[in-house]
C-alpha cells in the first residue's frame, strides 16, 4: 500500500522532469536573427511586388531588419509564464495549506508531544524512584534506630537485672548474716539461761548442804542471782 | 554573438524558450513553465511522502527534508521576524521557500540547467502577492489610518525629518518593495545562469582548440555550479525572510 502510494506520488514528478529534460538545449530555442531577417525581407519583397532592389534600399525595411538584432527586454514577464507561474504557485499553496503542511507539521507536533510525554514519564519515574529510595533510606534509618534502641534497652535491662540480682544477693547475705547472728545470740542466751539454771541448781544444792538451814525460796533466789552475777563478773 | 572570437549565444536564446503546447496562446507551455510545474511536483511529492501517517520516529529522506525546511522557516524566519503570531503564515512561507528554491535549483540540474526565476514572471507575481498580503495585514492589524501613519511617519523620528523620511517611506514601502524583491531574485538567477553559460562556452571552445586551456574555465564552471546551488537556496531564503519581515513590520509597527 505504502509502495503503491509512493509510486503514485512519484509519477507526476517523473513525468514533469522528463518533459523538462526533453525541452531541449537553450541554444536551439527562440527565433534566430537570420530567420527574423529572412522573414521580414520576404514580407517586404512581397509587399513591393517582388522588387528586391527597391526593397533593399527602402529605409523602412532597413529599420525593420535592424529590429531583428534587438533582443526582447528580458525584464518584462511573458503572459503565459505569469499565468502558469501564478497557477503553479496557487495550486501548490492550496495543496500545502490544506494537506501537505498540516500533515507534516501535525506529525512533527505529535512526535514532539510524544517525546515530551516520554520525557515527562521518565522524569516522573525518576522522581518516584527517588521517593522510593528516600522511603527505603528512611525505613532503613528507622530500623537501625529501632535496633539500636532495642540493644540499648536490652543492655539497660541486663544492667538493671544485674543490679537487682546483686542487690538481692546483698540483702539475702545480710539477712542470713543477721539471722545467723540472731541464732547465735539466741543460742548464747539459751546457753546462758541453761547454764544459769544449772549453776543455780548446783549452787542451791551446795548451799543447802552448807548451811543446812532452810531458806525461803525468795532468799534463795536472791542469793543465787547474786552468785551468778558474781560468777559472770568474774568470767567477764 | 561573436565576442573576442567566441561564439556566444544571443542572450535571448539563454532565457527564451519555444512553445511546446498551446503555441501562440496565453497558455503556451515552454521549458520555463515545465520547471514551475516540476517545482510544484517535487514540493508536493516531498510533502505527500513526509506527511504519511506512519512517518518514522527519526526523520530520514524526504521526511527529513520537509521537516528541516519547516523547522528552518519557523525558527529562523517566522520566529525571528514576526513572532508567534506569524505561525499562521507558515504554509504560505513554506510554499514560497520550496517553490522558489526548486525553481532555482534547476539551474544546476544536468540536462535542464535553467533557473525558472531567471524569467521575471514568478518573481514579480510573488512580489505582488506579497505586497498585497503585507498591506492587507497592516490595514487589518492597525487600521487604515494607523497603518499609513506608522508606515509614513515612523515613530521616534524628529518632526522636521518627516519632510524627507515620509516621501522616502512612501516610495520605499508602497512602490519599490515589490520591485526590489522581484528584481533581486530575478537578477541573481540571470547572473548565475550567465556565469555558468559563460564558463561552459569557454570550456567548450578552449577544449576544442587547446585542451589545456580548458582547465581554468572548467574549474571555474565546477566552482560556480557549487556556488549557484548555494545562491539558489540563499535567494529562496532571502525572498522568504523579506516577505516575513514585511508582514512582521505590518503586524507589529513598533518593531
């Protein structure tokens, strides 16, 4: 289809170029000076009823023949060329205004728009990628912060646990030490009481045997305590 | 024509062509007309092919030619001389540029070797069209009074100088412009064509008589052929940018 259209489009071009090329070389064109003179002379001789001698001496005829040497004014346009040139330009302008120019310009604008769209999309993709990267970096930063916080927290908890355990151990040791001291004190008091009772019993028996007298219980008690205190004082 | 022992063809034979069709009528077709038609056909084909729906994402071939031309006219001509308002003239200026350029470039196409704009018909026709357009645009943009006032009495000029400036502007803007536009293009193409013919004739004559003597004219012929390619494009550009300048001046008198 496209090739057929190309051939159709190229056909008038080839035809016109062929015609132009066949138009012949410049030197072969136009009326020659000799031809012009011969034509004028023939006409003048005919007007003078074949009298060549008279014709050749006629000044009017000579002026006419002189004109054959004058080139036409090249600046004056020819009517047929004005008509064809104007029509050609008008036709081409009509085609260009209606079809040729809008088609090409439209295609150019559409392509420019498409490229601009692609560039915008690429720019947007770049912006999106940067946003994703920023988000990723932010999340990475958050994760690092969170990890650091967790480590610090764990380290703090461990420190706290260590301090708690240490404190508890200290407390337990103190309690045990206190309890041991209390037990020792209690055992000592018990031992003292037991010893006092034992000593009192021994002393009472001895005293009873010594004095052989009966003492009431209150006196006996006072005597025993005095003795124990005395013994304790002597031991202390 | 015999010039310094050289047979130089009469100038009229270099620019005037015999009729091929409709001989003797106002619609006679000659080589000049065929070059106009070829310029139309080439421009049309380029834009038909370039405007195909599935044009390549990366322009190549004729698509590249058309798009480069449009970009060049838009960026280097319209935006520089008229501004964004001038985009509506893009089809006209693009047509003008390509039509003039292809009409000119046939000057160096082997077998044809004739710039159609070395005939006055198209340059003067286009110049008159441009004259009508920029005057119409001026009247529509500024009103008749405003356009005439801004054209004939340019702001910023001391009042006393209007005695000199106003007649000059009157002649320059409303009379000389179309002729200067047309003659610039026409004369450049005539001169280029004459130069190429001169060196071609010299080469031919010196080759047939001395052989070695043809080297210089032939080198000049090659050089001038390259130069004329440049001139063909440059004259199309100049005609188009001056058109844009005139339109821009009519639309925005302050500039």
